[in-house]
C-alpha cells in the first residue's frame, strides 16, 4: 500500500506545448472523405422543407420512456377581447401560462393601484387540504402606466401522479387592499398526463439507419 501511494503521488502532468508540440491540429478533408448518402434519403430530404425536420426538442420526445405532459384545463385569459376591462374590474387577472414536462410559467396582469405591490400564487396538489404560496416577480410596466405585469414559475413535483391536478389562484395586495383571481371560483387547473411516442415509420429509410 505504501509503494502504491508513492507511485500515485509521483505522477506528473505535462502539456503538449511544454513538450514542443502543437495545441491544435488542422485536418483537411477531400471529397473522398465525405459520407455517401443513399439516394432514397436525399430524395426524402429534398421533398421536405427545413422547417419539417425535427428539432432537438422534438427528438427528445421520441424516447422509449414515458413522457409527462402538463395540460392547462382553461383558455389563457389574455385572449379575451375584453381582457383589459377584466383587469380593471377585478384588479388582478392571470394573463397566460405555458407548460413543459416539469414546470408552469405564468404571466399575471394587475391594475396599478400603488407603487408597492405584492403578488402571490397559491397552489395545491390535494384539493386545498394543504397549499403552498410563492411570490411572483415584477416584470414590466404597461405603456399607459395603468397595469403592471408579474411572472411566476411553478415546478411540478415528480410525485404528481398521472391524472393528478394542480390547482392555483392568485392573490394581489396593494394600497392596503386584497384582491383574488381564482378563475371565477373554479380555480386554475393543470392536469398531469403520461404518454409514450414511438418513432414514425418514415424513420425506417431515414438517416438513423445508415449513419
């Protein structure tokens, strides 16, 4: 054991430049080095515009393991034609959310009642037997100075089972008053789904088979 420790401690690290070697290597390729692409694959690629090719995000979805999906069970209020009026009347309103496999990103619009404001998102995973409050962050003033925008992020826990529902509401404090947006008493709800996607049949003659 002692001799082994001595050997380990006596190791030295040498860099290429200290030995008079180049740190980079340049290699030139000729046409003969280029890979041969089968004509049937090139024909498919020419038929489809670049935007039809799968992005890295889409490629990640085509995995054998099940994928989680968070689905909002409501339409983004910001699409309402009278959304601005709803904010004026209710003082606070969810504007929009977007979801991925693990989180919920939201935008909240509040009526500008005072300089100091506090916006909180309250959510539950068990039908309000318990809940968690998180603070939303101020993001922007409106051009007319009538409203302010806040943003928040909810990270869905891994134990949110398939079919489980996350419910949330929004609390707004300003000028000593408290206002709530709970989707007109129904709460905002996001449901968890689990699904599995198989690679499309088009891949049978695609790049993946000859690389």
